[in-house]
């Protein structure tokens, strides 16, 4: 792994992006007939914003920001329908940038084109060295995905997107609060660090998933073995119960009732014997 695919989450109020109503498109003047009344162009029913993002990334050394590592410029353009536009609404945007393992301080500046509004944020973070997981397992942050689509080609440069981000040829709409609708799957997405290849250069990661409510098990899934450390799996939120009838016991499938739950993920690397347990809180509404 040469670099991590880092995804930044930005929550931005519409009013801070300088949205204005889009101008009507200009067209070549048509030949007017004598006495013909010229009709005005219909207004465009869309709000548009043009703004810029600047990233300055410094390596942290001795607890202090040190050498400049990267400077990144991201031109941005967003549009929204005029109907229902709310200047006070905060939207979630995503932006990716690749970085190797290390400790960094990122300075982010967002500015409107006319420089009338400028906002800055600073974020300190650590990207672990994959080699440090030689005797243990760990994962990237585990989240659920509302939708995953395949792109024709990966993006060649960082692009700001509202509501989704891209990774390689995937377009991922995340559900960062892990709240899913009744009868929906819980589609989990994460990467496992420290997984070992066997002599045939294959992974063998045994996964056990269990849904717990309070102290009781609501769902227990059959163990599965994955041949990749990248896990993208839709878990159906249905559980089986045995119902006694005149004909004997009958297996009955039911959807998980609304409420708060914990997804327990147990991983065993069959190639190394290393294990890992992660708990993910989620809610069914």
C-alpha cells in the first residue's frame, strides 16, 4: 500500500458558499419579424456557487508542524434547484486526497470567488504504517453505505462531492450515523490491516457477525471466509424464530424491530491466527 485514500468530511452552510441564481443562457439573436414582440428569456430555476478549497499539509516532527509536504488547490462548483433552496441548511461534502503513512497537520481554507467569505480549519491526524501491524489486526473506521455504484474510471484528481465520495472506481454514499430504515440491510464497509497472505498468496479472513440488543443476541450470522481485506457486505437485518404449530416447529423470518443495536464483528486471520473484535453501534428506524 503506497498511500492511504483519505476522505475528508466537510459540513458547510449554503449561505457560506455564495449561492446566486443562475443567469439565463445567452443565445445567438434570432431574426425578428416585423411587428413581432420579443419575449424575455425565462429565468433559470437553479442556484449556483463557485468557490475554492486550498489544502496545506505539513508533516509533524517533534510535536510541531514542520516541513511542507503538499499544497493542493481544488476548484469547486455546486448547483441546487431554486425551489426549496435554504441558505441556512448545512450540507455534507466529501473530498479525498492520498497520503503515505505519517503524522500530519492539515490546514484547509474555503473561500468564495470574490474573497468576501473565507473559512479555515486545522486538523491533526496520524496515518499508521501498515508494517506496524505485523502481529495484530485493526481496521479503518467502520461505516455503513447507503449506496455503492461502479464508475467507468477512477478520478484522476481530488474533486469535492456533495453526499458521496469516490474510491478507485467506486462511488460510495455513506451513512455516517449508522441509522438504517426498517427492513433495510446494514451495508458495512471497512479495510483490515495486518492480514497475511499464505504460500499461495491468498487471504483467509474468517468473519463472525452478531447483532446484540442489550444483553441478548438478536441475529447471529453464519461464519464466512473472505479472500480480501477490503470488506463490503450487506447484512440483512432479519432474524429467525421457531414457532410452535400443530404440525410442529416452524421457522419464521422477521425483520429487526426499530431500536438501538450493536453489531459485533469478530475477525480471525486463518493464515496468522491473529484475531480482532469490533463493536459498531447502529439504529433501526
